[in-house]
């Protein structure tokens, strides 16, 4: 396991900036949703930022691939998709990353090997295995990271994909983002085991639990996992995390206590990294404020871009579809 001493300032600063950007971006989307500038569903990732940032910072998106769920804003920003194009997508504008036709759940960018944004729980897990099979078949050097929630782990698609991954020894790392709830259901009520990483044993894979609130721990675990996956041992990681907001923007989250939420907010992923960097003398309060101000500015510019962009033409209804 890496210690904070093993990380250089540049990488930690990059990860800190990314997490702040995700937080500010999403806070703004909640506001815009309230103003009805954004329609459809809006699932926020606030509180879970360290998982996407720590994991995706390990990738080379010229050869590696990302698959994720409808809770995809954090992963897209971590992968380097443009905040302007993401905000425009949320506003349903033609300048959006999916031409305004996908919305919150369907961010996509083939140039960055960002394969979405998928709305059906668990359905993208076999797709990730498929991408890993393609990498292996063509003897490429990449790997696949596949993110999904604690609710998806009981879907048949998850178990089928894991089995195939091991049969074919695919270069894939599955990351279960256990944010403790599937909509309003506590994961402990619907799971035969509390430690999901043991499920890897059933398929002869490697499994590990990781503290998903600490970006350095995620970064370390995913680095090790990618090495294993590329050597032919697919991996299942369970990142223990927590979402601060409700399941979607319309969920008041009455199924949990204020104390529980506060407990997690006290181990906020941004604060954990900020404190570690401050203790290591590689971050000052002024620098932190500057990064935060920059993130807010980027988000404001994204909103302006989205507001000013045109709606898709009606003919767009007939493009990018299979018939
Ligand atoms: C196959 C399927 N069943 C049900 C739904 C409705 N649904 C959307 S999100 C969700 C909960 C999933 O929870 P989890 O996997 O823990 O992810 P989280 O939302 O916590 O990130 C459900 C049941 C769906 N989208 N797809
Ligand atoms: Mg969940």
C-alpha cells in the first residue's frame, strides 16, 4: 500500500483539482435542475469523488476504456471530458457531448474511450467485458475499468460477466462503488455478504476492499489491480463510499439519519486529501482557495456556454440511431 510520501505534488494537486471541479460542477447542476434548466433525471456523485478520480488517474485513455452508470458526471470529468460539453449535454443542447440527446445519464466520448453513462443497472458490465475481450483479441496493451453500484452486484449480468472475464482472463477491473444504498435500500438488507470483494473468489478472480473516501488509497489499489488485470487476472474492487445527496435530485433521502450523513461528511474525500497535502507542506490555504475559485469559474463558463448553445435541430431525432 502506498503512503502519502510516495506521491508527488503534481499528481496529488491534479487529483485535488479534479475532485474540487466535480464537487463544484455538481453543486451547480443541482441549482440548475432547481431552475428547470436541466430536465430528466439527475444523479449526483457528491461524496464519491475520490473513487472516480483515484481510479481514472491511473488510466491512459488512448488505450484504456471506462464504462460507468447513470451516476456518471464524476467519471466523465475525471476522464477529461470538457465541463462545457457536459453542462450543455445536461441542458439538452447540440453542443453537448452526446448532442444533447443523452442528458445526465448518457455522457459519452469515444475519443477518450469513455463508453458512458448507462441507464440500466448492471447492463454495462458485460459490455465492459466485451471491450476487454476486444483488447485481448487484438493483442492491444489497454485495460478496462468498469464502475457500478452496490445495487448492480446482485444482477445476473454482473455474475455472467465475471465468469466470462476469468474464463478468458480479460484485462478488466470491476469497481463496485458501494455507496451503501441502492435507491432507498440499505445494501445490507439485500446482500448475502457485506464484503463484496469476496464475490471475486467465486470466479477465481482477485478481490479487494478499498476505502473509497481516500483518493490515494483508491489510486494505489487500482494501480495494483490494473497490473493484475493486464497479466490475465481480472479484478473486483469494492470501494466503500457514500453519496451525500439522495439517489436522484427528486429523492429527499428520508431513509437515513442526519448523524449517518454527518459522519461521512466528516471524512470528506476532498478534506482528507487537503489535510494530507497540508501536513506534507505541499498545499497552502491560499492555493486551495485558488483551485476552488478556478473550479467555480470553469463551472460558470460551462453554464454560460450551455445557456448560449442552440437546441438540437429536429432532424437530429433521426441521427445516431440503429434502425
Ligand atoms: C435493470 C434496472 N432495474 C431497476 C432500475 C431502476 N434503478 C435505477 S438506479 C437503481 C439503484 C441502483 O443502485 P446502485 O447500483 O447501488 O447505484 P447507485 O445509484 O447507488 O450509484 C435502480 C433500482 C434500472 N435503472 N435498471
Ligand atoms: Mg448504491
